[in-house]
C-alpha cells in the first residue's frame, strides 16, 4: 500500500511563475501523450492535447497569453484523468501544471455554470449537504423524485437512485477504523454505505463513520480553490484511525495531502482481512461482471486491479476488464457540465461493454459508474452498477 503515497501530485503551492515555467519546460514536445489523451483523440485539436495545454499554461504563466474564452475552453475540457502522466518519458508533472491553470481560471472569475456551482455547494457545504439529505428523504417518501424522473430527462435526475433511505450511522469515533463514505455517495448511493457497513460487520471489523463527514476537498481543489480544500482535510487526520474510503477519487485526493494514509476499502480488506472474507458463504448465480478501473485508481493511486482477488473470492462469476480505453469521460461533475463531450468520450468503451454482454459494472468511483450506467440505459441496455464491496455483500448468503 506504499503505492498510495506515490500519487502524481503533492498539494503543495508551487505555482510561482518560474516554477511553472521550469515544470513546463521539462516537456520535450514528443507528443507521445496525445495518443492516449481522450480530449485530443475526440477533437484532434492540438490545444486539447497534453502537449498543447502545457504550452498554453506556460504562456499564461509567462504572461504571453491572456485568459480568453478559447483558452478557457481548451484548459477546462481537460478531464484530469492523468493518463498523459503515465506515458510521459520526461515525467512531466502535468497535474501541478493543470492545477495552476485551474487556480488561474478561478482567480480570473471564470467559474462553472450556475447549476454546477449549486451542485458543488450541496456537496461541499456541510449545512447544505445535510439539508439535501433530509430533503431527498422527504422527496422520495412523497414519490416526487420518481415522478420527476418519469417526466424529466435531465441527467442529474437520471443519476439519482430509484429509492433512497438515509444510510445507517454506526457508533461515532470510538473505533479503530473510520469509513470515509464520500459526499456524493451519501446522496446518490446510500445503499452502498449500508452494504459496506453490513459486510464489515459480517467479518467482525469495527467501523464508524463521522456524523457530519466533510467533503474531502477534491471538488474545491479541482475548481482551483486549494486553500479551503486543505482546511477540509484537517478533520480527517486523526493519527490513531485507519481511514477506509469508498470512493477512489476521494482516496486519491486525500492521499495527495501526504499527511496520512487513506485506503481503498476493498484493497484494505483483501490485504488485511482475506481470511475473514473467504469464510463467508456466497451465492453462485453466474453473471458477466465488468471491473471498471477508474483513472483515479489506475493513474493516481496506481493500485492493482481487483480482478485476481475477486476471481479467487467469487470463482463462479465471470469478471471482465476492458483495458484499451483511457478514460470514460465522467470525471467528477464533468459529465453533467459537458454531457455531449463526456458521452462521445465514453462511446467506444460503452460499445465494448455491450459487446462483452456485461450484466453488472463494478466501480469504485461513483461518477464513472453513474455516467456509464446512464449511457447504457440511454441505448435501452439494462445494466446494474455497484461498488465491488456492495457486490460482495449482495453475493453473501446471510
Ligand atoms: S489529464 Fe487526461 S484529458 Fe487532460 S491532458 Fe492529460 S490525458 Fe488529456
Ligand atoms: S509525453 Fe511528456 S514530454 Fe512528450 S509531449 Fe507529452 S508531456 Fe511533453
């Protein structure tokens, strides 16, 4: 799990003009990264390749270019997937460079559309987040969400679950293990939180969750607001706790602070509680199951695929991986902000999923799972999407 610390960026403030210039100058303009960059592949526009964006960022830092709307579009279409960093022979720290650009865009007053800002507020702000949870509970009870889902076609409605039950909150702050559920999961995947707690109980692992868990800070950081994001992280750094996270984007972001180690829940269980897991009894109904390796796992956390362990634990199932794609286009709220582009980027991957006759998608990243599920359902392809922990719990014979 040392690799968890080997993330592509440290959340340091390196963004002086000279440091950006020197980081950008490490790019030898070879263009190797362009072949893997989803936004370049989609547009064939050099300004939307990693190499092109690096040149733009360098020019902004050196005040050779003004931040106009064209520039904004080229930079803000970056998915932050960091596939480019994986293939770069010069090991250019693109993550630091794009974070500098995010900060410059934020400081110039260019912010996402109002509905995205509102959505972010409901995820980031503790009071609004609590209000959203209670409101959802009432809206579902009154069947208003199902009515809206039937009448409306907006993507945010499609991302809302069909049913909503406030997740259980086990004893607070008294256990060794603390589950970081993720602000989006609390609103969009409450059943995942309950399944995770139930699986942990089944293997006798003590667990608690924070009463008012703060957002990990990834959303603000991505919006160029690093300082406030760093404050959020301070409430998740008790050294006597083992932090287990349910969303790999949150895990990657928290590990970027380099103040503590945050584990992906299932990787932690496989490494430390394998014997407890294999003692569980599982159903044997056979399904085609796609393991979606999100960019946060493969490019940022750099942790191994879950396939081998899942196959050992659930030998009756058929686990599939589709490796020849770089990013599904979900990227946090990107698929809500730029649905058409996100759909185009996902399209070849979605076709491959259909071809493989997948019944269930397992994703540790909520935004990827929701985006892919929506894409498939739009083409009348019935699919279930869940976190691998949720799938394991669902397969247990209680
Ligand atoms: S982070 Fe992803 S989208 Fe952005 S430049 Fe790199 S490969 Fe392209
Ligand atoms: S692979 Fe690295 S060095 Fe080559 S163009 Fe891309 S960022 Fe620059």
